[in-house]
């Protein structure tokens, strides 16, 4: 491809990106103006979900953790072996099966053994710690080199995959707001949350799908990983701003956003150079990293999480930000992963799946209208991700098949979606009914990704790409 053609393609991408952003902003402002008139139809009070329970015994908590860990590992392995799905899909399903939607409906006594009511608050706190640590690992896995490969195309594709479902979610809020919100949740917050919830891509699940097929190093694989990385950074930034706005009143909202911006600037310009220098010193030492080294990393992680929680955002963002600013490769990153990953993924995250399952009740969807809303959410989420990604990928020069494949990959939501939804339910932004619908959407879209990818590209494509992983992505 000549330099003139490349420059023309880049200019077209930049112009299309600018037009897309301005058009999306205009459309959202119109939706917001319409939604502001719906507050008069809302009920007067909200009933946000709260965990209740008495004093828990250590035996109950330990037994619950043991059973939850065993169940998620067994179902996760079965999903990978028999369905060709990433194990995390089975782990999520196992957590949901342990809740009232399945185990509780079959045998309340059995569910009381697996998840005793008095142990629920402790399991809930353990799950939050696990998610904070997991978001740190997600940030640590983001390779900044991916963002420097064709950055104009990567950002355009990723933001198109966010803006399209975001606008569809915000538009859907015009219908759902009178049904699933109350007066203490304003339309702007509700519509933004619904838009963000439909926009999330699960970077870890996407990476696992590519890795299982051995194509993570191909042009399609690196493009998908780069787009998902930008998607994650953008989506979590939007979520951080949304949480800040939801927690604060109008006067405090501006200060929350200002403090967040100052904190991010301090992390990038002050903390990151110190982290790079610290990582370089670790690289020069012999033998495994000392316990003091790992202690400093974990203390920095906890302080970053505490800082964003104190600002009025959420601890998740602070953990994610520190992980993203740390060197992606090298001894320090490798040692931290080795010490933390298995403990978090095997023991702590399953408690999050189970705790989420406790709060999801499919039985709440007891009318045809609610199942229709659920189906509509799944369709809009899929069309938004697939349509936005595919259209932007085509504009940047990709062929139809790889563009469609990229769209289905970006449609994975998995655990990242559950984190967003759990946060929304905890803050009282959505009802339990909408919570259940959105979880079903996350499962459906993630389950669809792997078989759709195989169908669009075909077996021969995977064989040829594995044989020549460095080849450019062709139409």
C-alpha cells in the first residue's frame, strides 16, 4: 500500500471518527432531553438491593468458599472441554446456578448450606476484594504496544464499538426508565449507566478466545486485543465518571470529576516514572523478587484503590489504573502475576460469581413483556457492538469477514459486564428485574462470540493464520 493511499485512508478515518463522535454527542443530548420529561411518571421511592444477614461463623464462610470454588472449577472445565467456551463462562454459570434461580428453586435447604444467609455479607466483601485485585491484573495485562499499532484505526474502531451500543442503550432507557427507575435516580445517570453496560467488552475473555485458537499473534488477533484494550480503558473511565456523578450531588459532581482528573494526572506524571524506575531496579537484581518488593506493589495497589474510593469514584478504577501504568513485561510483572493470579482467579473470583448469583432471580421475569425487554436488550447489545465495530473496521480498510469477526469478538462481555452490573445494583441504579435481564444478555453475547468467530472465518483461515502469524490482515 503506497504512502499516498495510506495517508488518504488515515485522513478518511480521522474525519469519520470526528463525525461519529459529534453525531453521537448530538444524539445523546436529544435522548437526554426527552428522558428528562419522564421523571413525573416515576414511583416516589427506590428500593436498592442491600445485603442482609446476621453474625456469620467462620465455619460457614469456609464451607461456602470451598463449595463455591469446587463448583465453579468443575463447571468451568466442563464448558471448555465440551462446549469450547472459555472456562470463565462456566464459572459464571456455576455461580448463577448456586443462586435462587436454580439451586434455591430446587432445594432451599441445599442453597442454605452452600450460601448461608449469615455468611452472605462476608462472602460479599471477599468478592469485592477479589474483583479489585482482578481489575489490577486486567490493567497489568494491557500491553501499551498494542495501542501504538495503527492508533488512529484502533481508537476509531474501539470507540465506534462503544458509541453505537451506548446510544442504543441510552435510547432504550427512554422506555425502561419509567419501568425500572425511581425519582432518586435521574434520567442522565440511568441512561448513561445503561449505555455503559451495553458498551463493555471483556478483554480477558476475548484474549482467552484468541489464545485457545492460537491466533492471538495474527493481524486479526492483535487488532482485536488493541481495540479491546482501548475499549476497556474508555469504558472504565466512563464508568468511573458515572459513579462519581451518581454518588455526588450536582455541586459535588464537578469536584469529583476534577479530583479524578488530578489523580489520573498525578498517577501518569508522578507515580508512573517511579514505578518504571522501581521495575528497572527489580530487573537488575538476581533471584526471585523479595517479599518486600511484592509488599510495596500490593500496598501501592491498595492505596490507589483507596484513593479513588475516597474521591467518590470506585476502588476498581484505582486498581485498574495502577495495573495499566505498570510495565507489562519484565520480572516485576511476571512475579506479581505468579503470586496473585491463581489466588484471585481460583479462590476469590468464584465468590463474586456466587454472590452475583445470589442476587439474580430469573423468576422475577414473570411476564411476557419482561422477557420481550430481555430479548430486546440482547439484540440491541449485539447489533450495537457488531454494527459499530464492523462499520468502523470497514472504513479503516479491513475486509468484510475479518471486520465481522472483529465485531463478534468485541461483543464478548463476560465477567467485566457482571462487575458493571453488580456495581449498578449495589448503588440502586437498576432494579433486580433489569439486573437479571442484563446478566442474561452478558451470558448470551459472550457465549455467541466463539462459535460466531469460527463460523465467519472458517477452519481453513485459522490453519493458514497459525502457519503465518505475521501476515497482514487481508480483505
